[in-house]
């Protein structure tokens, strides 16, 4: 941020090297960047020397102490994780990608936590963190935000409405890989009062189940950085370092999500079916 502002000020104040107009633009821009670049490099080199000389540390460790550790306390506890889930669902309910917003703050901390878990697991030590990046993606967001895979399964196998059945066929394959936008905007979930309640409730229930079972030692904590697009069952097995408890936990959460979504799905299916039958009779 500071570097960008320095460049802007230098260019606006014309503190740059200007080349003749016949010089190619690519070459001219390179010369324009020389003075602000030299100033930025010198500035941060001095900051580095000061931090190392008087703070007996480096900039990266200093930033972690000032920013990373407080975020670890906020995002690493049960309440912090719960708030992250609630914010994600509430933002998504109005069409804003809530998970990206949450990750913009907590992802560096959560990735560091999963790496600390990995090191402890490899060394045979006690695994320190329940919540981390893999925990959220693998055990809470099964099928993406809102644990939408449960709803996708209902759309695919239980829909009487032609539209919802086709939507299930379209949305289910991508939702298996945690890409749920076809259902989020095709059903839609966004701005849909009938579905928003289970959409917000389901990840909270799955989070509580996951956190409790890991805290009690029933399920091994996540120790591997698994890609967010990993399908369920496989993802849980890999996340826990090849332990069947992770796959079982995902299966339990998926079953719970189907149970929570079912009555709301049924109302939506009946409403959509009645609309379709009315349209056909009117035609």
C-alpha cells in the first residue's frame, strides 16, 4: 500500500525520468519507474535494518506478532469460527461472496494453523489446532457455503417439479466439487426467504458437530492442506492424515444437512410444482 502511494505521488509531482516522445512507450515507462523504485527500495531497506538492529527480529515476525497472533486468537477459537460461518452465510444471503470476505482476513492465520498441525502430526506430537483452513473447507462447507450438497441431493432425487429436477441434474455434479453457484443463483438460494433459514442454520449445526467431535478426540484434527474442491468422504479421509473418522464425520454432516433442508425443500418443491401445473392448465 505504501509503495503504491509513493509511486502515485512521484508521478503526480513529476519526480521521474522523462524520455523523448520518440522512445517506445515500454522503454519510457521503465525509466519513469526508476526514481520511485529506488526510493521504495531504499526506504524499506532502512526499515529492515532498523527492525533488525533495535527490535532483534525481522519484519515478517514483527507483523505476525502485531497482526497474526491477535487473529489467531480470534479465528482459532470456537466463537471466532462461529462468527466466521455466520458472516459467510449472511453475506451470501444477499449475493456477496461471504467466504472470500472472511478468508481475506483469516486465511493466512488458518493456513499457518494447518501447517502447525502437519508438523505436530509428523513429529508424533499433540495436534494443537481444531479450527484451520482445511477444517472449515472439509467439515463445514460440504458442497460449498451452506452445506449445499445436501440440498443438491434432494433436488436430484426427491424433486417432483420439473424445474427443480433439472436444476438438480445441473447443479449436483459441480456441487460435489464445492462449486455451488448453479444452485445458489439458479434455485435461487440468494434472497430466497424460504431457503435462507436452513442455509444459515445448517453450517452452524455442522460446525458444532465437527468442533465437538474433534475436541472430544472422536475425530482426528485436520493435519493436511486439502484442496477446497476435494469431494466429500475422500476429503475427510485425506484431511485427517488417512483416518476413517474424517470420512465418517463428513458423512454425518451431509446426512444432517439433508435432514435440515428437507422440510423447506418440500415446501419449495410443492410450490414450484403447483406453479408448473397451473401454467400447464392455463396454456
